[in-house]
């Protein structure tokens, strides 16, 4: 009987809080909806905020159970990944109130990240992490995939789909976007859609790793060849000896930097535009940490933001990123099946998840933001590029 009362209170709270802001909700109306006295609610919950946080906590237990059932019997990593993304979209479509409460109310509060409910959210994200990890281990996904970043990008995409549906009203449901999302995710996590580099570039990139780790004296051409995925003899087709490889590294890097410098104010190549915009946007906001905290936790997850003049200004970023994708498609550098709106959701959702993880510092260690931004940039490009999308 006790559990029945608690369940009724949570169901009533979910129904009411999904339609009204926490500040406008009263314990009395939740109690009336549940058919209990106000005092009964305080027997189970400390107050409105505790009740708010408990709603997704209770629902997440059910979600984890159902997700486990949906994944049961599916062996290959890509099918499991596709099923989890579909399940997530369909679950939010079926329970939009829950989605609104979790994303737009709970996750906008720093206190939520200290609750048992958030631990269940992390457990859910761990399922995705495990799927990606298994895909890397069995060769289904690219071997250099940073699993944590890929997870953040996917979860961020799904969050942005919720915002598109519940806050912006761009789409009625998220599930119809499943195919477009998987098109991007598949290309992002598999090796077949990675940028194609010339053999000399691959040798120099591999050499950087070997020289950085072992130094010039201990580095071996055989090790460089192995990382580059070519034979040792092939290295000598492009370079005379180890010293030639070593001295060619800065020449290549400096030339790349000078090429980028010449395009600083007029970039023509869509792939470079996408890379430049990614780094520009990420570094722009990361230099203002106080604003970033306000934006991520209080503005972006607030429905009122999406009807404000500030959002009109923010939408200019939407126009830029979607314009880059359209240009890349028209010039043949990006795949014709890329949905610009869905990619835009991936881009901004990924930034939110990555930046939030950096701010919260899950394990207490300072993340290597520069390296993570670079990897995220590469994954974005892999998600949209044709096989010959990159210039040698």
C-alpha cells in the first residue's frame, strides 16, 4: 500500500510538472491529483525539488529494464547501437512529459547531478559506452575511436532531438529521424567513412606518434610503417631515411598551418570550413567558463530561452552550420543523404555534453580539452564526408 501511494504521487507529479515549471507547481495540486493529503507527500519526499528529481529516477529504472529487453539477443555492436538510439527516441516520443522533466528541468539544476537519479542516468549512458567499446574491440568500429567522446556526441544528438521536438516544435517526434541519425553515427564510428590521407601524410602522422613516445634515437621505421598501415619498404619510397622522415614532420605541419592562415578570412573548402567552425565555436565558449555554465545549465535547458531574442541571435549559428553542410553536399564533399538539421542537432548537442563533462569533471581530473576537440572535429567530418571528401 505504501508503494502504491508513492507511485501515485510520482505519476501525478510527472503529469503536472511536465506541463508547468517547478516554481509554478504546488505540493497541494500534486497531492490533490494523487488523492492524498499534502502531509503524505512529505512522508516520502523532502519537498518539490526532491519530488522532481525522483520522477526521472523512478522512470529510469523502468527504462533500463526495457532497454535490456530490447537489446537481448542482438549480438553485433552496430545493431545494438541502432536499437538503443531507436529505443531512446521512441521512449521520449511515448513519454514526452518525462523527457521534458529530465532534460529541461532536472538537468538544468546542478543539484540533480548529486542525486541517485543521476547515477541511474549515468548507468544508462554506460550501456551506450559498453556498446561502443565492444564495437571497437571486435573491429566493427574504428580502432582510434575515443569512446567517451563518441558517447557524448550521440547522447548530445538525442538531447537536441528532444529540444527540436519539445522546445522548438521543429518536429512532432524524434523516431522518424532515426535513419538520418544512424547515417551520421554509422559514418562517424566506422573506419570506412574516415578522411582519406595520402601515404606520405599517413607516414608523417604515424612518425609523430613514434617520435613523441620514443624519441628520435629509439624510434624505428618498422614501427612507423606498422602504425601507418603500410610496409617498411613503402616508407622508403617517400623518404630517404629516418632523419628525412623526422625533418619532414615540421615542414608538413608548418605548410598546413600556412595554408590555413591564407584561408583565415576566406575558406573555400567545405571540410575546412566545418573544421574551422567547430574549433571556433568550441574555443569561443570555453574561454568564458562562467557564461558557459549559465548557458549550459540555465539557458539552453530553459524553454523560455527558445522564445527569446537571445535565441534569435543563437539561431544564426544554426544557419552557419546548416549552410556549410548544404555547400558540402552541393560540391560533392559531403554525402547527399546528410540531413542538415539532424547534423546541426548532433553538433550543438555534442558540444553541450562534452562541455558539461568538462565542467563537472567526472573523475576529478582535468580533461585534455584540446585533444578532445580535435577528435570531435574529426568525428564530425567523418559523419558527413564522402570517401574522397578530404584533400590530400
